[in-house]
C-alpha cells in the first residue's frame, strides 16, 4: 500500500513525519506542496475524506496567511471560496498531509498516524 505524502521539505514537522514513514517502512509518493500545489478538486476530496472543517486545512502560522489577513475570512467565507484560496498557493495549506485511499490526515500527530497506518 502506497500513500501520498504532501510536504514542504524545509518544514521541520514535515521532516519528522517523513522520517516516521521511512522508519516504519511505509511506501509513499512524495509531493512538494509548493512546487505542485493541490488543485481545488483535490482539496475538496481531501476535505471530505478527512472529516475536518476547512479551517483545519489552512497553515495559520504561515506568513502568507497573515499577509492575506485570512484569520477572519476563514470564519465567514463559503467553503467553495476558501477552497479557491487554498488552491492558489501551497504555502497556505497546512502540512504535512497524508492521503490514503479512505483517509486524509492533516498535520503530524504520531499517534494518529500510527493508528491510521495500521488499517
């Protein structure tokens, strides 16, 4: 079983997550989020599979997030518009993202990844 690992290589959390995958012999396809930004359709699919609210997909600690003053917009804009915004720049998207057939994990919480990779 191969999973999609969406990361930004300079991100320390992404590096920890990648090391975790390698140490646990998880086959994965590596994707650089800034070079290959997720499309609106991908983001919508991931959102649905994750069961999360769309605000969890935003990289709230990113410079771009602050520059675009998204903090309040995320609370009020419709999901469709927020997906459009996320699809414009990979640096707006929280990472790492692990995409399995039936599950999408956003951010790296080791316990959650262990649990989901057993399935």
